[in-house]
């Protein structure tokens, strides 16, 4: 029987159904000649599909139950179960989003970007109660691109197929009016966001904030007002035109086009010309004096809770408000022990909650720059903090204090290794606030340990530079000048290639790349609450301290331990051999952070622990878009036997590549 009680086709017509066939052997490695065949065959198939789709109204890419409902079903027919089948329950909060191109003037120049509902480059802020049933109806009115919607920070319990990861949990919603509905239970609580999960679309808009509110907010007594603020770096053109994405035999390589010239002296993309705060432009101000754009009104004498979300694609941002200090109280929706600071480093996809009290000298009409300092390109982007008259007295009788007298630092950075961290007082290191409900990590040892080694590879003039036969490509390619070759970020010597069929349906047995070093890489993980450690070794450029904000879909993880390893001298060790270093070098953290996005720094390793109690195909990737598209990603297949079948409303959205799988039978 299907999830809605209807009769499914017989097993022989659905060879890849839930748990009947399991992948148990390693994907064979193939030579470059085979890789060429695979690559060109795949590109050809995609071209045929795009050309033929209008003839059959999008086709039927995936077989679904014979009994189905129409798209955007308003009256579910299956029995409502808020835990197992939230899609079958009446929606309590409904949002409608239509994606389209718009042109807006930013700082005197016209910018074309992606907009929801033609209301700027940032979508509406969604606020919903914890555990409520939410439906988001999406229409893709773009003329030329598919689209999916990911709800970043939500775990999709019971609905892993609505995670919105392109190629993993679904195909793209087709352009020219394609539709899909996502319905799920909103969990966990906290400051989250939603955004496109196709290619580089996130850099051009197609995003907004999503706040899941607890009924009994443990911080409510400590603030008067609340503001949700999304900020992000911005390119002068569509990111697709800033880069040329090469999805060919060399994998998902990106070559700068409108940045610093390909054949010139520099290798790096152009820095952001501007940025946005809540959809309003920020200005690059080299003298740190001017302010404009978004205005944050703060009543005199009040404390404001700022829900901050870095919705950008590249730059680290440092929040700074002259003459002000604030308390960091949550990261990615998990309460942290309060730490007082003047500056807060925030990387792409990270979210923080801070409590900002008004300064004692504040008067109505006073303004201060609200800075987001983009450290990589030394850009200074700003908005404005403005004091206004309070209409009600403050409700804060006793302000929240730092959890320790030493929990004070000039700058707070969650990256628990790297330059500058040693200078922070020990009590200023961010920790989960278990006394206020943050869960403690499960005891070890872990049932499963997966080494994930991040490296950089360069393919030039027909070969890798250099090629190591010991299982890992070392990242000693040209780095500072004239890097005009195909550059790839890799995990375990593999630059990820998107599958042709969603992994959630194919279970990795159809439509995946098996080319050497360019596979659709995934790992089987047992479910049932198994304790799993992802051991991430951050390699890359030996002379550059990259910080990769790594995001895990479907879960939060504890940053259980960290340590420095001898990079790059031992970067060529095979992943399983590197695991032997962890027990000797790791520093275990007290009250470790419990997050879904965390920056890992070059030359360090990190033990990220989670409990595998949420079956699904879950993406783990760098949230720097250029790195992700260049292959810095992998997928975890958790608890395959327990993964629920998608409902009819999910199948109705899977129509983009209608002819890729013949008539829809994945056995063909």
C-alpha cells in the first residue's frame, strides 16, 4: 500500500520501491574514456529532454500511484497524522510564492535578479508556531530555469521528500508556470530561512526568512521587541553570468567570466559591489562614516532581539555597531550560553540571535551605522540603527547577563579553531545552553564514523596537478596567479556530480555518475537512532585559511571535538588513515554547539556528531555557492528501509525531465 492507502503498482513495475533493493557494493571506478562517454551521453540526454518537454506538457518523469489528487490538493484524502503524514493534515498556515525575474535599481545601477511575488529580491518573512502544519504553494514563472525550494534549518520529520534539495529529494519545478506544493510540520524552533536549491540562484534572490516560534520562549523576559534581519552580499550581474558553469567531463567546474579575467593575473571572482539588508541596498563605504539603506528602529530604553540570517553566497560578514555591545544568545535556533561582544563573525547560511540593549546615552533621533564588514574583500557595507521614542515602558526588569564574568570578547566567532580564536577568553567560546533546554550530546563511541576530507584539485592540460595514487589528490596546484584551469573542490577525492534522477526515488541505482573522481557520492548510514560521527578534515589551499560553512540537511549536529592536523604535509593520506589522528589530537568541547551549519577552517579537523533518527537522503555541503557547484558536497542515505513514500502531491511536481526515464518507469 502507498502512504495514502491507495494500491501501488506490482513490485515488478516499481523495481526501486522502498527498501526492496539496497545498494551494498562500492561504485566501480572507471577510466577517463568511460567518463567522456558518460558525460556526453548525459549532456545529450538533457538537451533532448529540454527540447521535447513542451510536446508532452512536461511528461511524467516518475511513476506514482494510480489513485492521485490534483496539484495543490486542498482536501487530503489520507488519514491525518501530524508526525508520520503531516501532508495529509489540514494546513494551518499557507504561503504562496511565485518566482520571477525583476529589475531593480540598486545604488544607481539596474540589477536583474530573482524575486518572489515581484516584491524585491527577498521574499516575505514566514512566522509559524512550532509543530504547526505549513503548506507553501510554489509557481515557477521563470522562462528558462528550473527551481526548488529548501527550508534551511527545518528537519522535515516525516516528510524528507519535501526537503527541496535538487537532484536529491526532487527534480526541479519546471519553468513557464510549473507548480509544486510543499507541506510539512514546522520543526525545530528557531531562526531559519528558505531559499532556492538549484545552482547559483540563491546568489540572485529567491530567499526569505522563516521563524518557527516556541509558545514558551525561554528568552522572552529579556527583550522588548524583535526584528528579523537577513543580509547578503550582492554581485552586479546574475551569478550565472559572473561565472561559466562547466558541467562536462571535468565535473562541476566554475571559471570566472566577469570577475578577474580568466587568462590574466588573478584567479578569484570579483568581490561584491554592494549588499542588501532586508531587501534594501547597502553601500560600500570605505571611510566607515556614511549610513543608508535599511533602517532598524530601536525604542529608547528598550532591548531588541535581532534574529540575524546571512543569506549570502560567499563573504564572511562581521556585525558591528559603534558604541554598542550585545549578547549572543542562539545559533541556528539552539540557545547558547550568553556571551557579550562588540563584533560577531557570521558566515553564509549561519543564523544568530542577539540581544541588543539601547545605549544609556541614546536620545530620540540618534543614528548609528549598522555595519556588516565583509572581510575577504575589505568591503564595508552598512544599514542604519535609529533611536525612536518608546510607546511602552520596557518589560525587562533584570537584563540577561553573560553566563560568566569572563564571557566577554571584542569579537565572537563560532569557528572553534583558526586565527584569533586563541585570543578569545575561554568562557567566550560559544557553547550550547543545556540549562535552558539545549540537548547534550549522546555518549560515544559512535556506531558509525565517516571521514570526509576536503581538498582542492586543479585539472589543466589534460591531467591533474599533481596526481597522487595513494587515494587523495593533494591540493598543491597553482594558487595565487593564473589559475585558469578547471578547479574543483572535492570530498574524499571526489567532486560531486548531480544525478539525473532524484536519489530519494532511485536510491542511487539509476541516473548517477560513476566517473572516476566525479561520482554522485553518497554514504549509506543506518537509522534507528545510531550515533554517527562525521569527521571533517578541512584541506584546500595551503596558504589560505578558508572557512567553509558546512550545512547538514535534516539534522543538527554537535561540534563535539576539534584539532589541528599537519596540513598539507599529510594531506595525501587516505581518509580512513586520517581517522587514526582523531583520538590522539582531538580536543573535546564542554557543552558543544548543536547546529546545522558550521564553518570549518583549513588545517583543522572536526568531529560532528548526530543521531540518525530521521530517515531520508540528506545533503551535506559547503554553503559557499561557488564551492558547492565546484563539487564540495556529499549525500547521506539514512535509514533507507524506513524512508516514507512521497505522497501524490509530491509526484505532481516532478515533471521537468519527462522523457529522461522513458515513460516514467525507472527500470528502463
